[in-house]
C-alpha cells in the first residue's frame, strides 16, 4: 500500500512539473510572435490647422481628411488636403491635393495628385487656376515649384508648360520650358 501511495505521489509530482514547464515555454512564444503594427506619432481625422502671422492674423490654414505622423521618421502625411494662404486681407491662394508629405523638421510641403492652385492675383483681378500632378511648396519663402506638366487658366487665357516657379507672396510666375498657350481677346 505504501508503494501505491508512493507511485501516485510520484505521478502527481511528474504531472505538476510537466504542467509548470509547459506554461513557461508557451508563455513566451505568443508574445514574441505577436507584434503590434507601428502606431503613428499622432493621427488626426478631419483636422484643421491654422498658423498665425506675427501680427496675429491667420497666415495659413490647412484642412485635411487625415493627417498622420510616422514615429520612426517623424515625417507627416496628409490626405485630401486644402491649404489656404492669405497674402493680405483682400488676397488669398488656395492649394488642394490628394496627398501631402512634410519631411521631418521641415517647413516644406510636397503635394501630389490633382494639385490645384486657385487665387485672385491683385485686387479686382480675374481668378487664376494652376493644375499639375506634383508641387513642392516652401512655406518659409512662399515659393511653389514643379518640374511636371502645368496647365494654367486665367480668364480666357490658357497656357501649358513643363515646370513652374511661383512666388505666391510677390505673385510672380515663371514658366520653365515647352510653353504652349492661347490668349483669346
């Protein structure tokens, strides 16, 4: 009878050690195999960001369906965005694009996908519209540039070119190459 009790006790002890060893081995494997996807540094939906001038008036207003920061690179992605740049109380330019990208610690905005610039250059002027697929916007110097095809419509005037440099503050437009236009009076 003592042998039976000893055998049962030995079996219970072996079973207990096996269960403990099994829990330790399986406890680490799921944590190693399961990883969370990278999370954005920040994430905003239907966001509006306003930058003020030194005088306290709105200078830029950016609205986007989605804004997200990549925590690894600190770059910022914008989707379906609209940027309103106010030259002065009577003049403003509106830039729209499907996508925007801001490199880390930068004041430069790279726009892509049906990029449009619309505005009223000068008081009482005819509205101007610029269309391209890619645009680089330096928000410090207020300079927009592209090497892509550009179509400009200004009243009855139409011009197409490859490449553009636009000073939004000074309202100067420089066409780069392959300029084709039609001016109707």
